[in-house]
């Protein structure tokens, strides 16, 4: 039940119209779930995971080499990380580049019907990526 409520909470949070909030918070949910997977599956203490030396790239290497994350799920996490980095480190991120990253995201299932809501594909892909990661817990 908690997993379902987490996805509902994430969906509500992603309704923001603030792009920076959308991309930073979406990525935070993904990375937090990755952290929990590492704690549960590999018994890595949260103190170690919280270290700035334990980068998302290192976390992804562990999950990739173990076979837990691969294919489109891995690609989505990497693309979401790139988008997050653009918004975390640039005052005015390149909208074309962000759009290209979003176009590359995979729905991880049946493609949704297009909507006119800006960044809707990103929102859907974050929720589906989050849900796929949570299933590993």
C-alpha cells in the first residue's frame, strides 16, 4: 500500500508548473529509490550512500553490473539525471537539449496519448520509472 501512495504523492508533486521544481524533484524521487535499493539489496549503509563520493554514476554502475537495472529503465534514469544536472547547474538550461532528452525517454509500457500539457511525457516517464524501481524493493 505504501508503494502505491508514494506514486500518487509523486504524481501530485509533478503537477507543478515550475520547470526547475519538476525536474529536480522528479530526479530526487528516482535517486532516493535507487538509494533504498542499494541499502536493501546490497546492505550498503545509508551513511555511505549519503556521502558525496557515492555519486549517482557509481550507484548506477553497481545496479547495472548486478543486472538489476538495464535497458530502457537504465536509459530513463540516465536521461533524467542529465535533465536534472542542466537545471541544477544552469540558470537558463538549453530548452532544445531538454526537449531532446525528453523525446528519448521511454514510457516503459504503452505509450500514452499526447496531451498539450507541457512536459507531460517527462511526468509519465518519471512515475513509471519510479514504479519500476520500487518493484525492486
